[in-house]
């Protein structure tokens, strides 16, 4: 289970050092992860085994439906398998960095089965939206949540 938010830095080559506590669970037997674009402007980082059923479900959608085709282009079109190096770093391709506006500081945010990877600027906007939610009310299904 991936949880928590970590402020991290990309190196000059666009590599992300995955926190040691997540490396084994995030990588499959061959040390690979899948990264792809998310419609909210961040990247998704999945273990290969968790990504494959999602990819297959997306690919089953009708190609002639314009909205389904857009999601296919985004989720599958941007998907990249990458290996962690011996230092636990993973290269984020320039196309993915550009899509999410990733520069030096980034945020790796656990979402249970995967991570979201946010630019510092976009993550700060997300935090503002989270705080504003206290004023606008909880989304459907969360009304009875007790913390």
C-alpha cells in the first residue's frame, strides 16, 4: 500500500530517486515501473502488475467513442515502462516531465495501489483545493466518514 506525500528532487537528467521504503513494492521482479499521464495534470506511477489490468480495461473501450479515444491516447499513449537503476532512481522521460510541468522539486503522493507525481506548483494548488473543500462540503460517498 502506497501512502504519504514526499517532497523530492529530480536530478539534472530528470531522474527521480524513489524512497527506499517503496522500491521493492513498487518494482516488479524485473525492477520496472509504469509511468503515464493523468487527466488532472500529474503523472501516475504504477507497479507493472497493477498497471496491466488498468491498461487492458482502457484498451477495451470503443475506439470510435471520442471520449474513450481521448483517454486511450492519454493513458496508454503516454505510458512508459522504466527500470530503476542500482541507486533506486527512475528516469522520467522528457515528454512526461513536460506534460506534468515537472522541474526540480516534485511531490510523490501515495494513492494505495500507485503514486501520483506532481510538480511543486501543481501540488500547492491541490493543497489549496483540499483546504477549500472544508468550506464546500465533502464529495459523494464521504458524508459519513469519521476521522
